[in-house]
């Protein structure tokens, strides 16, 4: 499977990097659902990741996350296979 992304706003190189990481992860993990991939890459995460049940599995609000923060979260995972 080959995935091609076309970005409307090419002035944010982090967008391209994030999308490439997602595409590579999809290729490496074809049985995972897309929402699983977003969680595994820490793009989406629980409000309390150490104890998600304590917050009734509420997802953290990522509205104010900038691309650099998202890219750092993804790249700082020791188990990420790139």
C-alpha cells in the first residue's frame, strides 16, 4: 500500500513530517485501526494517561497543541519504529 498526501499549506514542514510518520506507521501496522494509530503515536491521548479510568477515559483537549509539540511527542517515543 502506498499513501500520498497533498498538503494545501506547505509552509509547515512539521505537517509533512507528522503525515509521513503516520503513513509509515500504517504501513508497519496494517491491522491497527486509524484511531489506534493516533493514540499509539500520542497524537491523541487520555486526560490522565497514567490512570485513564480516573477521568472516565476522557481524551485530552489538543486544540492548542502546535505542530512542533505533536512532532516532539511522536519522535520522543522509544518504541516508535521509523
